C-alpha cells in the first residue's frame, strides 16, 4: 500500500530543493516522482547580462561674446567650388560607360562644352545601351562616375557649369 504521507514529504522536498525528479526504491516499494516541463536545476545556466553603455551627455558650448557673435552673424559663407554647378543624373539603373566602345575616345572630358543634345555617356541596362544626353548647356566641370561603374537611378554623373 502507498504511504501518502511519505509521498507528500517527497513532494515537499522536491519543492524545497527545486528538484525535477526523484526516484526511491526500498525493497519492493518503488516511487518515481517527476515534475512536468521542468529542467533540472543543474542544467540551468545563468545568462550574463549585457551592460549597455549610456552615451555621455553632449557638451553645450558657452555663449559667444557679443562681438564674436556679431561677427559670426555678419560673416558671409565662403563660396564652394561647386556653387552654381548643375548635375547630370542617371535616368536609370545600369552600368556606366564614358565611350561607345573600349577603343573609342570618351564622349566628353572635363572642360568640354555641351548643349542639351550632347551625348555624355552610355548606360547599359538589361543588355540595351542607352545614350544619355546632357539636357544642360554649359561646360563639364567634374566627372563623378568611373567607366563600368554600376550606377543607380538619380545618381549624379557629371557636374556642369551652366552657360
């Protein structure tokens, strides 16, 4: 016959010591107790906490003296060499080519004068070679893409000083 008091004590011992399973055998009497869906305490691993560094507070600059602040407000920004330049952008995704074939000279160089109808490069898209026209009149100041570069839609290709 099963001794219920012994089983209650074993269950209490399992709870007190966080045991998942207990087995006892005394002669012909055998008791196996197991808590469902539990891992033994010995196999539970502590996960180290990650320490997240808080960003340091930003230093707020002190107010400028009145004379310096006045000078800063009246100062004109320096002119950038790109001021007034317009860009020729890629109308499609593809591969950029400066010349019609590897043996030919490039369509344009820095200093070339272009009109709205001047072909400036080719963009290959899906095995189709598309001539790209300037659409701006002026002088080529900068070439921003290299031959055979992959390019994106809207990517700047050339900088032009308008006529």
